[in-house]
């Protein structure tokens, strides 16, 4: 079946986007792959711990109450159902995790948002994924500066508001649009991509402001040293 013009243009756009990738984007892609592996191992560990607890409970119960034929017969499907429930419950980006995001310390919030973005990237439309990658680039560049920033700085409050509230709301608003509607009306994908571009730009601006604050602090220290020591003669040896 021949591809229509829209599919061809989209494929060409994605190819050009990959060719234009900066080294920072490629680094974030590698970091995203590492994060996915970490998330997978974490989910597997949670499921394994949960299953172990269930098996221990079954063994303890069997020592007091005989399971009988039907109990033994029903045990495998019950364990399978429990495994599926544990796997789904351990998925990142759940409503429970989103609810506690505003109360997390800022370094933990950055990591949680990165996990959320990595987990939800494949569910986004192809035109929005490059914009999400730029958010990840800006977030990776901002992370060390936020770790050193004082909680009282205005930039930290703005970063928390953007990461814990505005960005998740944007993703949830897009996800709330039915897939059939998104296929018929491409402006939903366009608005998501534009919103993610705005988030990436704001994260970059916050990084610039934090860097300028560091430069101001350095200049203040230099002026203090000059005022304190510039007029002193060097010590005799």
C-alpha cells in the first residue's frame, strides 16, 4: 500500500531531525536507554519482592489450613493475576506518584520527572518526541545547577512549579484527547510539541539565570578578596 503525502513528510521530518541532533541529544538518548534499563530492573525487583511475600504467605497459610485439591489448582492462576497486578502497579508515572511529586526534594523531583518522560515517550506522537528530547537535554543541563541552588532562590520555585505541575498537566491534557480524535485532528500533536518546546526553552532560561547568579556570587567573592587583601604586601619568606 503506497504511503500518503503526510506519512512521507513525517518520515522525512524525523530523518532530518535525527541528522540535526546535537551531541547533547545523543547523550540524553544514551541516558534515556540507561534509565529505561534501570526502570525495568526496578519494576522486576518490585514484582519479585511482591511475589516472594505472597509465596511466604501461602506457605504460612498452608501450614495452618490445608489447601486441598482446589487450592492447589487455583494457586497458579492466582499467582499469575498477582504478578500482572504487581507489574501494572509498579509502572512509573502513576497517579499516586504524580500526586507526591510536588513534595519531593528538588533533586529527587528532577529524577522522577526524567523517569516520567522516559516512560511516556513511546506513547507520544512522533512529531512530539524530538521536542521531548529537547526537554530531556535541558533537564540534564539544569540538574546539577538545581542541586546546588538554594531553596530560597526564585529559580528553584519556578523549576518546581514547571516540573511538578505544568509539564505533567500538559502531558495529561494531550493523553486525555482520544486517539481517534488525535488522528483526525493533527493540531493536538502540534500543540503538544509546541508546549514541550516552551518547557525546554524555559528550562534553558532557568539554567542561564542560575549560571548568572553563580557568576554574580563569584564576582562578589573576588571583590571581597580585593578589598581585604589587595593592599597587603606579600609575606616575607
